């Protein structure tokens, strides 16, 4: 078995174990692990990313933020570069939500290209999901606000990956054309 394949499977398993009891907020209660796997798939299948560390960071991008995983643990398992990318895309959950959202916009321009790729794929996955179905407990206004905020983050990340940016613009344009679903 190739070491690259082994590394990806090890990472996917690590993320699956960490997110094992979590569900997405869609009405179906989709297993949360579908999200990081989907983000990694967008990077490989749509953006043409082949950098193993970026793919691993995509699989791990929510583990520190949403589980008991530490950056030290990620570094020990997957190396300093993967941990560094995850660090760049991890929000500080001790801050209020509005401040975390503001800081994502402010910090986006200063992230590494690798972190920008993960952020763009994450936004694409989330926007497509929101376009598909409104999460439980979300109003149409909250969905609209997420789209508006995501558009600001995406704008700051412009110039990172043309394929991702085209897809993101397509989702944003579709939403703007449809108004409220």
C-alpha cells in the first residue's frame, strides 16, 4: 500500500473517531464526518489539489474547534505542517460568535495558501449544504447572513484557486438570483 494512501486513511479514521458522536444540523442529522471528507473531496476532485498535507488538514480542519483534539496531538500524529494549517483555520471558541466571524475576514488575507484552500473548500461545502436545506433551528435570515458573511471571506481569499472561486461564485450567484429559496 502506498504511504500516501495509508496517510489519508489514517487521517480520515482519526477524524471519524474524533467526530463520532457529532451530527450536522440538517434535518437528516447527517454524520458530521461527511463534512470534512466532503471538504477534502472538493479539494482533490474540483480544485485539483494533490498536496497531502492540505488534504489531511481538510480532514482535520474542525477537530480542534469541535472536539477535544489538541494541535499538539495533530502535530504528533500528522506533523507540524498539517498542524500549522489546522491552526490557521481554527476559530477561537472562547470568543463570541460575531467576533470569530469578524476575525475570519480579517485573518483570511494573511493565511498561507494551504489554509486558504481549506477555507475556500469549507465555505463551498457549507454554502452548497445551506442552498440544499436550511439547518434545524436556522431562519432564512440566518442563512442569508451566512451567505453574506461567506462572500466577504471569499472575497479576501480571491486569487487562491480559480476553480474553487468559480464554483463559489456560481453558488453565490444562484442564491442571489433566487433570493430566498
